[in-house]
């Protein structure tokens, strides 16, 4: 599925040799360029509401804001962007945007589902999009209101590549242990963990190795979670509990909790590395670049940008968008400074795996995979 039947999403160039080797694994969908400014319907006012992680999470909230800002600049309009400090802010913030005359509202994340559905039902003349949620509380396979567009991402596909790379790194170091932990146990989090573990298993199968994974069990769907997305003592202790298993690669899934993982790694004095999620973490937060092996990206920014531009011309389409490796809505970032230290042949192996996932030769599935 695509953001629009008339808009082709193409890969954005990234000046990193790994991405060239992977032929698009870390690039992302972008709106098509044109010298002519898009037509904007009279009164169009795009708006954005974050979840409690806020716009400075160096993750999907920030990425959504970047997409909204890019669309607004392209369209010559001024968006309204509000941050939620807690879960209690979702409904009031949504009500305020509707009262403020917003005509297209993007809500960032699974946790805003109820507020988005309620607002959409009460305001059928306002269009909505929601990131990481199908807005299907009724469970009938479609959004609960016809004016909601889900922006979804099959991040298990990209996480599979990340897990394979993590296993290769740990195998080369002789540790043979990798780990993960999450914020809340919700589908947008566990989909990363499922793909990651399956990627490690693929490496073991291909190489006849036994790299172990700690922090998440795909079969039981049980693992280590902080219970929130805040970077705090609980998140650091959760990260430490995984590090205590002897892992030398860790995947924190949940926005700012990567900061807690980084702090735990630094306190350990060991050479453990971590994987970023959602955005290219080395670019989003250079303070941790020495610890980030690679990032598992979902191009929330480009999905939001394209959805806003489409809606601005009166072309709102409620059909769900699903970002995949094939349409470059998900992928791996560059390995940046770690590229020269990678096991020989790894980038070629990742490119082959990516091609096999795109062709259907390899199926990466999670209970959280968008349908």
C-alpha cells in the first residue's frame, strides 16, 4: 500500500557507503519533487499531537515532527504542534486541536488511539492520521471511523536485518550473546523485538552458530520491559539486567530509554554496543554515536510528510499505509564509524537477506505485523 495512488515514494539518498551497498536498505520513502508548489485547499490547517515521549525523544515523535515541518514548509502553511506530557493530556490536546480549527490531525502513536478514534467519530469533517496504530478498537479489520488513516510500519523486516547484524558482531567478538528490552509491551515495540530475535536465529542457521538472545522470547511473547518510555532509573535497571547476562549487543526499543541503556553501558566499562530504533540514532543524537552499531529505522517523517501533502490538496485517502523494505518505509541506517570494523561479507549478506524478504523467499512475521 502507498500513501497515495498518485504519489510515488522514492528513496532518499544517504551519503554512507553501507547504504549504497544495501541498495536502499537505509533509504526511505520521500514525496515526489516538483518545481510547482502543491495545490492547497482553502483553510487547510495541519496539526500534530505527540505522545508522552515528546518531540525531543530522538525517535518517532521527533521524526513525526520533522515530517510535519517539512510538509508545512513545502505547502507554505503553519502547523499547530502540541506535546503531551502524560497520558492524561491526550484527550485535552486532541480537543484543543479540533477547537483550534485543525483540518488534518496526525497523532503520534498507539497510546493516542482512543483519543483519535473518539475525536474522529465526533468530528467527521476533520481528517486524521495515526502512527503505529490501525485505529481498529472494534477488531473488524478497518479503522473505527472513515476519516482516520493509519500510518503503519512492518519494522520486523528491518529488525530481522538488525538482529542478523547483531549476531554477526557478537559472534566475531566471541561473546555469542545479544539482548533487547522494551518500554511498554505494545505491538509497535514487540514487532522490533520479534524481528530482531528471528534475525539472530537466521544467523545461527546460516552459520551453524549458537548466538543466544536475552530479554525477549518470541514464542511466549514475554520479556524485559520498563513499563514506560521515560529514561529513568527503572529503565537503566532494566537495561542492566539484560547486560548482566553478558551480552555485547543490546537493542532498547522505546524512544528515550536508549539513554538509560547508554548510561548502563558506560557504567559497565565494557565495549557493549547498542542498536537504535525509529530514527538513525547517530544522526538524531550524536552524543551516543560511539555506542550505536546501527539503527533499525522506520521513516515516520516521510510517511507523515506525504500524508499531509496529500491531504492538503483535498486528496485524503483513509487507506492504511504500511512501510516495508520494498517501499523503503523501513530499513537499516548506515553503520557509520563501525562500518570498517564489520565482519567480512556482512553487508553483502544483509543485501541478500533484504532481497529475499522483498521477494517473499523469506517471510518475517510477528503477532504485531500490520495486516
